C-alpha cells in the first residue's frame, strides 16, 4: 500500500504522497507546532526546550517506524504544498490512524473533517473499521471524530480510544 493517492474532498483535492528525506524540516515544524505548548511553561531556557522537542520528535518517529513498519507514512499536500501528515496502518481489515496532524493555519476550518471523511471512504473499501487514539484533552479532535461517526470504545490515560465502523 504505497504510492500517491488523491483524496477529493469537500475542501478540494488533497494528495497523500510518501514521505521523502527532504520532508524532515516540515515534519519537525509540524511536530513542534503541536508540542510547543507542552514545554512552554517548563522552567528551562529556550535551548533546553528545543532540545527536548527534538528528542521527543526523534523518539516519536522511531516508535512509529518500529511499531508500524509497514504503515503508510504520508505528507498531505494541497496544490503541492505540505499542510499535514498521515501515518496509516492497515492490517486484518482494520485501519489504524497512527497520526494525523495539520499545520496551525490549516486547523479549525473543516479541513481535518473533510480529509478524514474522505479517508474513511477510501480505507472503507478495504477495511471494515478504523481506530485511533486521541489525547483526552484534545477536545477539537474528539468533537470532530464523534461528528464523523467514531465512538469511544475505551481509554488508557492519557488517551481516548475511538473506533469507526464501515456502514453496511
């Protein structure tokens, strides 16, 4: 399951393309945009905060590659410009959204919903269900996933486990 995929959404077409080595700076900026708030209040200087973020990024990347070696590791593009990333693993009829993240300027405008709706249609051609974990305090993502048909199936702090089932 590799190669370029075009998702026609209500917000226009988006391309999922495999990550390349030259995506490293974009991926770090994306990670940093989501994680900076977690280190902002730490009583350490900015250099230490950056060092912590870099270590967390490296750790996350290695964990995903180890735990989901055969997943799709894609960059989400609009008009050839990277706007997010998707890590998607499919096995035994279940699609796991390991990571879906958008740059700050792309959030809260319905783009995530549009992409996820189309993504579920696409994976629903092969998988009967999809699952993902969301940090319990990420209210925006919890609202969005519930709105498009995910239901909570459990929790393991700090995560809420969500599942979507393909309509019959």
